[in-house]
């Protein structure tokens, strides 16, 4: 099974080797037929601490690295 890849914006890089990435998805509401934006935050592994707040990054699924990290940043 292929690994999922998501694109989002870094919202925090306060922790060592970790960035918080906000991923936004858009979809049409089934009843109202209105476009809705929902966002979700993912904690991703950043080995070299290279990404800063505001950077657009791509993250990929990986084996669990810690209690909350199941994603890693793809170099972009």
C-alpha cells in the first residue's frame, strides 16, 4: 500500500526535530452544496530542523517515531 502524502504549512517548529503542519482540505457540503474548508494539524519529523513557520512542506506517512509523530517531512 502506498504511503499517503499531504501538503500543508508549518505552524510551529518549537520542538527539537519536530514541526507542526496544518493541512487544509476543501469539500462540498452534501446538503448545503457550499464549499467548506477544514484543517487538521499533524506533527512531523524534521531531522535537521530546517523548516520554519510559514514554509509550505509535504509530509509522508511513516512508522511511529514517538507518541504523536507518524509523519515525516519530505525535503522540498
